[in-house]
């Protein structure tokens, strides 16, 4: 695939994260859709202003940073942080705790099902 989209995809696939600055809101959302469509991965979009709202809504996980540019990104997001430095704690601590809770729920469902069947 030698189109511009194909070249961009091959370049973005090699990266751990993609930052877009000075882009239109629609272009940011298209990057998220491209990675979702081709890679079938869970996407995380982080934004702080009105121009990031479409991108945040497109991604599976949206994080809004409360800032000076307005509150529409915060309203559209799944999680809200007040500063970018809190992102590490959000992902590593709260993400891990959420994963543990889901695992415990699945174990409990298997346990209850096995008791009901037996």
C-alpha cells in the first residue's frame, strides 16, 4: 500500500505512541480510527481542549486534561486529570486495580457457575 495513509500507518506502527500537534480535529480522529481499523488495538486519546473532543470520543479510552482551553474535552472523556503528570498514576495504579477487580469478578462467576452446575 503506497498511499499516504499506508506510509503513515507503517511509520506509526513502529512507534509506541503518536503525538499530533497543529492538526484539525477530524485528522486526529482519523489517526485513531486508522490504528483501530488496521491494528485492532485499544486506543487511548489524551486531550485538553475543544479541538480534541472528536479524537477523545473516537478512542475507546478518552482522558481529558482539565485546563485553560475549555471544558468540552473534559466532558467528552472517560477519565479526567488536572495535570499531565497524573497520567502515570492513572494508568499504572488505577488501571492495575481495575484489572484485578475484573479478574476477581470472573473468578467469582466461574465459582458460582460451578456450584450451580454441580
